[in-house]
C-alpha cells in the first residue's frame, strides 16, 4: 500500500507493529498531516535514544574485541549516607541489549529506576546484589567496605564474568577489570548495576523508616539532610546509624 493511500490509523498500526522503516520515515517527512508528523518526531526521538544507549556499550564492545563475551558492570549505592548499609550490585547484560532510558541512577526518577530494575532483572544474563552493613562500614571505613562488597558480588555472579567494569574503584580480581571514572554514565553495565543497587538500597531504607519512623528515612534515605540532622540531635543515633561518620561520631559519648 502506498503511503499516500494510508490513513493515520494505518500508519499508527505499522508503527506499533515495529514496521516503521527508514524508507517510510523519509516518505512521511513531507506529509503535512499533524498525526503523521507526530509519528515522524516520535520515531526520531526513539532512534536518538537507541543511539545514545548503544553508545553506552563502548567499553563492553572493546572487551568483546579481546575475546570477553561476559562483561559485568559493578556499582554501589549509599557511600555517603549517615545511616544504613552500602549496597553493591553486579550485572552482566546481553551485549547490545536495548534498555530505553538506561542511565546513571542519579539521573533517573524513582519511577523510572523501578521500571528499569524490572527490565534488568528480566533481561540480564546475571544479577547479584550484596549489602554491607553499617557495622562493617564502621569497622573497616566506607571505602574498604565498598571494595569488600564489590569483591563479594563479583565472586557470586553466575556465570562468572570474563571482564569487569568498575565505577571508579580499582580492584584486584581473578579476571581482567577496568575502572572508569563516572562509569555509571559511560557504561551500560555499570549504569544497570547502579540502578539495581540504588533501588535495592532505597527499598531497605523504606523498611528502616517503618522501624525508626522518627528519623525520616523514607524521605532522605539516610543522607545528612537538615531534617535528619535535627532528628539526630533530638533522638540520638539508632542502631543503623554509622558511628564512624560525623556528626554521629562526636555524639557517641552522649549516647
């Protein structure tokens, strides 16, 4: 059927069926109907998003060129808060797996993170998540606790990765690895891991909010907001607060 003979409804059906081709796009560019132009612009936006996500696989494709087909991304959530664990995730994605809106978890809304969490869980080759408690953080310091979590999560992955991409934390691992500054914005695998870690930790903090409602964990997830600091002054630290972090360390003698 020629494009001139198609109704907007027919074109929409082609679009929904995934049959909108570059040739059809080129032919529709000159169609003045508003409904057709909406489809044209939608296709352009989706192609731009596909190109952006494909670019996030740069480091994964470099690893494949060296013979590594199983590449894991590793990232954490919760290094900065005053309370709760640091959560570390490792994800192996099918190479080139298209996840619309995939990005550094900090750049996404909570609703989009939840949506991507489900998509990653369903589509990933492997996902592992570990939680390192505030007690271990206090014993080892946050950097060493984070490294411990990263080592544990990589060791738990099945299948084992042949190469690991890390967000700014160099590690000695049994396989080759590469540390990338701001890796959660540059690597699809690390971005996926950042989402898995962030959503998991946020869910944990919602549970802690039910247990310790006076601190407002539901809102700030343990970070040092004015509300959180005010609650600390009023109630003192609770069992999940990090005693090695200020101002809690300075308050320790009073409680």
